[in-house]
C-alpha cells in the first residue's frame, strides 16, 4: 500500500497566496449604490374630502369613498443610496433598514384604519400619494448611513406611488 505524502501538491496554492488574493479590508469601490428593502402591511382606509359633498366624493373616488372603508395589502419599498463602507461593504445593514421600516411604518399602520387609528396620518386623506410623503417624513430622519433615495408604495400589484423626497429625483 502506498504511503501518503504530507507534502503540498504543486497545484495547491499556499495559504499566503490565497490570502493575498482576497480583497483588502480597506478597499473602497466606487459608488453610489442603491439598496432596497421591502416590507408588507395590511390596512383599511377611505378616500374622502370632508369639505365636499358625498356626491362629489363618490364621483371622484368611486368605491374608495365607501363610508365603511376598504382595505389593501400594501407593499412598501425603501431605497437608500450611498457608498459601501470599506469596513463592512454595506451602505446600511438591510436588517437595520427592516427594523427602521417596521418601527416607522409597519407597526403603527398594520391592521389599522389609516384615517382614524394612525396618529401621524391624522387629518390626511390617505391616498397612496399622500402616504408615500408621510412615510418618507418618518423614515428619512431614522436612516443612520447613506441617504433615503426613494419610497415606493404598492396599493395593489398594478397601482403604486413613488416619492424621491421634497427635492425630487436627483
């Protein structure tokens, strides 16, 4: 029976060569990069302008002005722009972004009536357009690294609104 050699094969790279091939932890690649996290929540609302007649509201909003409410399975996407950290390779840990979205939007809105039960929406007609602005105002100040770039809210798989902040898309 042949004896196995403990010598390294000429084809097997040394540990030093493998380590040298790995990127340096201080390597900084060019950006910017855009990362997005998606969260979901369910909520009811009514589109209604109390300054107008019920006939006007029905003409404007149709079934969405039902005085007994209607609901959606909302999908919220938040995109953060920035340059990856040379230490972590992240702009922002996506788990941290999920926590921010949950604290700022999902927890206060999930399984709630947006017209009546969400304090930060009080007095707001909760159209998708108004919701993205309200959500931006809650999320943007909580982003610890990078910059909030875009909020996208799907009311249905085919209907959504995007908001790029008060200064618009840059």
